[in-house]
């Protein structure tokens, strides 16, 4: 019996020291991990890139509106939407809501002077604007603010089993008017992308 036990031990030691077929086995084990790491790293990098592009585009839209001294129209709002689509450079769904807010110190509340949306199901008004009061900066009496809200879906290049959830990048950007206290929009529609501005899309790349 002892002889058989020694033989088995020798066979196990020989098998453990053997390197034949080791590289192929290691390749089979490591390759899926390698592919998973590359796709995961690229997806996260691309996601952060798109998130940054969304934020920069939202700030750009707010800055452009803050410089306006003429009445805003549906066409102007649609042009801001198109600009953002081009800056984000992504064919996924993009939502935008533009709102002009005034604060009254006597009432200690905000009032919506005008708002327009594209893609958002709701709009801000005097009745519900207090829901985001804590998100707005401190304002003096009769001070005004341009609020730009955007939402962009992230569509990852690699459709893998570990990334099946849909992601949305949201931005909440506010800017004060630069050259006038009021940025007026008397004729702007509640939904500018359904008005007379025409269809809005991404500019051709060639």
C-alpha cells in the first residue's frame, strides 16, 4: 500500500512540475478577463467623455442665451438644441428645457417668466418651481436667472452582459443675463421642437 501511495505522490509531483500545455491553458483563462478589462475601460472612458461634452454644451447654451437682448423665438431655441447636438456628437435621445426665472424677495419665491422644452414631459411654472428652490443659487430681489436643463441617453458601443442598464446624463445649469435684466421670449412655444422651427437633427459630417 505504501508503495502505491509513493507512486501516486510521484505522479502528482511530476504533473505539478509539467509545463506542457500551460500556455494554452493560461491563454484560455486570461483572454476573457483581458477582453472584459478593455471593453470596461473603454466604456467608462467614453461615458465620462460624453458626460463632459454634455456639461460643456449646456454651459455654452446658457452663456449664449445670457448675451441675447432681442426676443427669443422657437427658431432660436431650436438652434440651441441643434448646437448642443453637434457639440455632444451623439445620435441618442437628447432632451432640453429652457426656463427664465425671477425672484421676488417680498414673497420669498421664484416666478417663471417663460419656459420651453423639447423632449421633457413637463414644464416649470409658478406653481411647481419651488420644487427646485434648493437647487437654485441665492438671488436678490427681482434678480433673474436662465436655467438650462438637458438629458442625454448614453448608448455604449459595446453591448455586454455586464452593462445592460440604460444611463442618462442630466445637467442643471443656471446663468445670469449679461447685458439686460430680462431675456424676453413673448412668442416662444411651450414645446419649441413642435412649433414652426422645423425638424432638428445632427448636422452631416461630410
